[in-house]
C-alpha cells in the first residue's frame, strides 16, 4: 500500500514538473530569445488539434516558446512553427 502511494506521488510530481516545462505560443519573436529551428505537423482535425500537435513538438524539442508561421489545408491541415530558446 505504501509503495502505491509513493508511486502516485512520484507520478503527480513528474506531471507537474512536465507541465511547467511546456513551450508557450507567442505572436512575435520574443525579446531575449533566439530562434533555434522550425517544426512541422499535420492533422486531420481542426486548427486546435494542429496547434496542440505543434505545441507538443515544440515542448519535446526543448523550446521555451514557439510561433506558428504557417497553416494551410482543407480536409488535411499542415502547419509550421518557429522555435525559440
């Protein structure tokens, strides 16, 4: 029982620290940060789904923030974002 409680506590702390490391979407290049590259994603869903995928990729790449620089498509959406750190 004690092991289960410790495992749940560890998972909760890990989830909290991961969410604090998430990249933030910005509308223009942030002052004091440099561009570190670009990412792209695609989605069969709506723009919100595409934005979520770009956010996840930016976070995975270690970016502090990202700016969506293009999105297009009709039934299948494509998007590109610039990463900053």
